[in-house]
């Protein structure tokens, strides 16, 4: 039986989606509004299925819970500044890992699978762990697809360029190819070109 057809996988996905649907930050999808984190989780799954059709169960689970309940720990719960930002991001990794582990245990997953998903959530061994790399590619593509353009009006060009360069470094060649296939505005193309030195 394919893992996607198992009762526990379906129960985990349903539980993750139910939690992320509670996000008070709403976005419009078609004719309805849904939680932003739910939209992003669906996008993560879409990118994994598109780029990595061979992806295993741990990757599919991790795709759906990468930012599980992120709104519960907003950025302004930490002070301003780069150091505080990194503290916030580090805490969030642990927060998401613990939240997802609780869900996975509740629907019957064994400790080994829970630990694999936790490792992915914590982004351990990026570039050497294929499971982590697949999720990182998907995360970067969701950013480029849904958030990049919005930052052009919010931040100065130099900051956006630095973020794009860091994003590009995290991605694999397969991720790069997918990123270049996206549709960008002329302004975004110009910034992306500067970031990549092209």
C-alpha cells in the first residue's frame, strides 16, 4: 500500500491542515479565505510532488508541518535586531518540531519516523541529507512564488538582493531550475538578475 493511502498518514495531514486553518492571517484562495499557513503548507506539498515525485513519507509529512502554528510565536514576540531575529528563527524550528511530533505520535507514528520528521523540521545536515534538501527547495520556492514580489515595496533593493543570494545558496540545482521557471514581474527579474550576477 502506498503510504499516502494509510490511515495514519491521512490522519496526520488532516490534523496539520486543521491546525494551520486556524491561522488568523487570512489569504484569499479562489472565492474563500483560508489561513496563510494552510496555503503555504499546500504549496509545500505541491512543490514536493512537482520536483520530487519520488519523495518519501517523512518528506511529505514534513512538507505539511514546516511552519505549523507559526502565528502563535510572532516576530514581535522577540526584540528588534538581527540577533533577536535569529533567536526567533531558532526557537521556531524547535516549536514546529515539537508541535509536529505531538501530532505524529497521536496518530500512531513510531519514534523513528517522528525523529526523521523532526530532523527535517530542524533543517539538520542541509546539503548532505536529501530529505532536508528537498524540503529546503520547496520552502525557497514558496518564498519566491508568494512573498518575494511583496518585499520589493517593503525593503530596499540591497536587502532583497542579500535575501535572494542566501536563498539561492540553500537550494539545489533542481531547485534553481524550478525557481527560474517561475513568472516574475520585470522589476523582480531585475532584482533577481542582480542577486545572481546575471
